[in-house]
């Protein structure tokens, strides 16, 4: 499955890129998270949330071909 992945803030700084296209075999956010932590070991030590197509989601969210995934660092309202 092809996915567009975007990285923001400290996550982008840690892995050295803001976005990329990925081809993965999994179909859930949790599987993407495992894939990315294997690819970028620094993610293991960072706190972040996932958004799919600009909506915050949990790990069980099922993905579709060409979904946009974003890794978002913690943020505060105000």
C-alpha cells in the first residue's frame, strides 16, 4: 500500500525529513508506527500522535491506498 507520510516539528528534525512516500504491507496506523520505528530508531524516544487525512486517529485506524499520514508532536492549546 502506498502512503504519503508527513513529519512535523521535533519529529522532522529527528529523522531529517518533512515528508516521504512509503510502500508498506500493513493496513493500520499501529503497523505504520512499527514500520517507522524500525526505519527510524529515534522515533522510539519521541512522543507523537497520528493523523490520517488531517484527522487525529488511534492505532487501530485502518488505512487505504494513498492515505496521508502525519506524525504530530505534542502541542498545547491556548
